[in-house]
């Protein structure tokens, strides 16, 4: 009994001592940490990057901060190989209405940098206080369409699906795919170009067809059922009885190839691949030396697939390209 009372006394003293500590800080010691984010696009000469730093708020709501934590006056440069270098200038961009921050975005950019495939790529940011953030990667290798296992037209003769295959020399690649139907809508003496994205499949919810888009994959190919393509074709003119106002051009498959940094980022932060698993916490990921953030590059590849005229006309539409 005396031993039990002694334990209660010790616990009571500990609780009292902690409750009397006025300077208890749930955040710990604060240290300045800087974040560099830059995703290079391989299909354009325009590139951008952002530099920010972390911050502390009075309460527990991170969105209560209204101070812009962007870093200005840094020297940011990117280079590819040994001879292609670009210095990124800083500028400001107005924030949308309702944004908690009242000052404009600070963005670093260049209009004169387009990397080549399979070439080493680096970024360096030197902050006004002398701190240096760096990262290096390699641009993805080019993709080649595998003709004997890729369909040239939609629909493909004797099949209820279409299949596209490609090859690359890149190790452990990750791809993002998008199949889309390009078309013109005529009306009022004008025509406007539109794009209808074809999902991996549709799920019917009540009276609505909800698209389910493809996830990033390491497979060197992509397949879509014809019933999904037909549903996308049907929804182009949903609610419009004037089907002949729609001029269908072609289907274009777009494949984004991610570099090793973005591939690792996806694999580190991707949610569960099945409906039976739940992710309870966020994964911290960085590939920036001297700080935090993500640096990477993706290359974009297109393939055009033609739509059969009879198939287009079965929806009441008008073919826009010659067979």
C-alpha cells in the first residue's frame, strides 16, 4: 500500500512540475529552412521556380499566417550538360482574390531554356544570406512507339479496345498518360476547338457518368476499352440535338516521362493503389541539397491516332480529316 501511495505521489509531482512550466514550446526550437521547387518542362523554353522559407504561427492552424514567406533577391540558375545555362529572373504575380496572403507571388523564371533528352540537368539557388541550395538529375530518355503492338486507328479491326505501346532506355521509368479527342464545335458562324479527355473508364453514379482517370504507371503501354471511348464521344454533344455541328479531328495520346527525381517523388508520396488501404500521414520528401523541395523534369511525347469516318458518323458527327 505504501509503495502504491509513493507512485501516486511521484506522478503527481511530475504532472504539477510540467503544468507549471510557462515556456513549454510544442514546436521545439525553430530553425530557418528554405524550400526550392522547380519542375522543368521538356517541351517549352519557359521555366519557373519558387523559393520560400518555413514559418511559425501562434496557434495550431498553419493557414492563419498572412505574411508572404517568399525569398527575393536570390541568384537562381539552371544548366544542362556543359554549355546550356540560364539565369532565372525574379518577378511577382498577383494572387487570386480571397488568398490569405496580401502580397504578390515571387517567382523566378526564364524564357530561354529547353533541355535535351538524356542529358544531365542541375539547379543552383544562392540566397541573399549566402545559403546555397542545389540539385542534379538526368532528363528522361526519348520514347519510341512500338508499331507492331500499337493501334493506328480507332476502332481497331476485330478488337473491343485500343492499345498503345512504347519503349525507352530509361531505368525504372514512370509515365503519365492522357488520351484525348480533338474536335471543332460550329455555331454562330464560328468554330471553336475543344478537347475531350478519355478516362481509363467511367463509373455511373445515379444519372451521372463519373470519369476515372489513369494513374501514373511504370508500364510501357496503355489500353482503353472501346466502350469508354464511345462514351467519351457520346458525351461531347450531351444535351445538344445538333450533332452535325461537331467536327471530329483525331485522338492524340500524350505521354509524360518523369525523371528519376519525380519518379521517386511519386513513389514516395503516392497514395495506396487499392481501396482497402488508408494512408494516415503525409510523407516528407525532398531531393534538394541544403534545403527542402522538389527538382525534376518531364518530357512530353505525342502520338496521333485517326478515328474511322464511319465510327464518327455513327454519332451524327462530321469527320474533320481525310481518311
